[in-house]
C-alpha cells in the first residue's frame, strides 16, 4: 500500500500522463465534495466568538502546526485568549469531545494536539465533529477566540477567517483533485479564503499571498527535555527520523544545517515502536517535534533529539490578520 501511495504522490508532483486514467474518479470526487459542502453549509453553526480556520486544500503536510503556534503567540499579544480545536487524527479516545492534557498518550488524542498543547499551553479540544469541539471548548474554558487546526473543508463549522497554507516548494502539484492529484478542492478555492500563506521558498507564486519561513531554533534532548542552541551541539552524521506529510522538507533542513543525514521516512502520524528508531551504531538520532511526542517514552538515552522550529511570519501577514479581526462584530 505504501508503494502505491508513494507512486501516486510522485505522479502528483511531477509530469505524469498515466494519472489521466484516474480522471473519472476525480470528477466523482469533485461532485461528491461539492454536494457535501452545499449540504453542510445549510446546517452551518456559528460560534459566539471569532473562529479562524488554518487549513489547506491538499493532502500532506504544508506547515499548518508551526503557523498555529505563531498565531497563538501573536493573538495573545493582542489581548486574545485563544483556544484550539482539532479533529485529533489518529486518536483512539473512547469519549468525545476531549480536552487534551499534555500527559495523555498520543494514541488517545493524536500527536499534533499534544505537540500544540506543549508548545502553546492553549486549551485544545479534539472531536471529529468540529462543531461539538467548539461548543465544548467554550463551555470548559474562558477562551474568546478559536483556532481550528485544519478543518477548511468542515463546512458545518462557521468561520470568520480562513487561512490556507501552501508549501511553496510543491505548490498545488498538478492542480487536480483526488485521486488524480493531491487536492481536496480545486485551486479556485484559494480565491475564496481570506489569506493564503506560502510556507518556505519555491517556484509556486500567488498574487496577494503572504509568506512565512520555518527556522530551526534549537535541539531538544528527549531524555530530559533539555534544550541546546544549534551551535552547542555540533553533529556531523545523524539518523534523521520523519513521520510527517512532507519528510523531505525536514531532511533538507538538517542538510542545510550541515549534517550528513541517514534518512528514515515513515507515514504521517506513524505509531512508532522502539525497534523503529534503534540503530546498531552510536550516531545521534534527530527527529521532528511531532515524532518526539510518540517516542518520548522509549527514546531514553542521550543520543535522541528533536529539532525545534519556529514560524517566522511576515509583518504584512499579522497586520492583515489584525485588520480582519477588527471587522468581526462578536
């Protein structure tokens, strides 16, 4: 199955003629998605506080989580008390909605929710029904603004601001919807959102889009949580672990930091076992922060680290967000 997925992803982001055999299925997907959107919008629920959706129109990682962290920090500086809702992909909780505690196992609430709570300290509720998540968050906390981590296509949830994140190095691929291409919605959907944020450098450009850069900030040792400035831990050759939507971006970051990387890619939201990150050498093992959430209980010796990254937002982006929030009458 992984080989099929890999072949599809390669075809989505490079010239490939064979994907045209999937065109009838793309038409069916588009029809069903449009029908679902129309139905959900008729049942739309609106929160009594501003709701910001940070999502994308494609499958795979685009850098939403670091943007959510940066937005939380900015909104707090403007006097807001933001809370977060998430579907909790991969969560196996017996009850929903669930207010996430950072000590919960990732299997219960998902890896990204734990990472976001640890990074921001903001209250976060998971529920496949995002409307129920919003309602529970407002009942249980004093937040006066909600950020939905993903959920651009969850149209039953009313929203005041839509932010779509695009990986500038990959853009929208071949521009087609699933399964012919990587898109959940056609590229024209980008014209409807309030802000498009391009993550990183790349050939994809869009008039009026805002920019952000992910910047490595420090190494964090898993065994004790101690953080080290990049210059204090000089590695040469390392094992790189990435179970995210776009692992090549992480490996490229390590390479740009001067490391020789032995790459180990895993599926997004992969449930690690100790054997997955046990290697018969003494090389340091560097992973993403999201992977560290799932490996913290067994990556106990001092050679395991994760790379902490920060989203650097263009000033124009935060200015536009402030302007949009001022127009909301809630």
